[in-house]
C-alpha cells in the first residue's frame, strides 16, 4: 500500500481532530471533498485508519492514578506468554498490554481513581492470573507527554 504526501497530510489532520468536516479538510488541504472522502474510505478499508474515538481527560472522570505494571511470566503455568498477556488485556481496568524484551516479559498500563484501587487491580486481578509469576508497579508522578499522535514525517 502506498501512502503519498496528501494521505499523510490528511492523516495528520484527522489524528489531531477527526471531527473536521469534509469542507474543512478541503479548505486546509486544497483537495476536493469527494477526493478526501475517497481517500479516507481507502485508508479505512486498508486498515491505516483503525477507528475513531473520543480521548477522555482521565482526571476529569476521576482516574487520577496512572501506573505501569511490569509482569514476569511463569512458563510452567501451562499457558503461553501471549495467552497470559491476553488474559491481562481482558481486564477492564487495563488500557494497554505489551509483550516486551528484557528482564520483564509483559508491561500493562492501568488508570485508577487512587492507589488503593490500583492495588486491588494488581493484587486481586493481575496476580491471580495463572501464568503471572511476579509484578512490579511503577506509579507515575507526572506525565510530561502522552499522545496517540503518530508522526508521519
């Protein structure tokens, strides 16, 4: 699949504000609305654009604690590392799960209202999953940058 400069421009604009109308996109990009519509549909069909969503302010909804949980996998559990990661990912409190290289095997991103709630997620949910051997919780004091934007340059 080929992504040209106009696609990149369009994708950057949509990443910043996916609520822009075809008319607004047309004015910014100097492309016709029908061309923009066709390009967007192609990018969706090809899986470049996965979905559209609202990005919430966690503090505005009472999710004041952000943590990353490092997880060691227990190969003797009878489950694969991927299966354990998928079980963790199925917990509603978990925002992201990644299988990683290094001393730890999996990292999970969690947002909770307070440290006590975070503790319940780790102790009562994550550590209870068969295949989880050990965890370390890294609580974020301050976020300097957090974005879903992907630079297309």
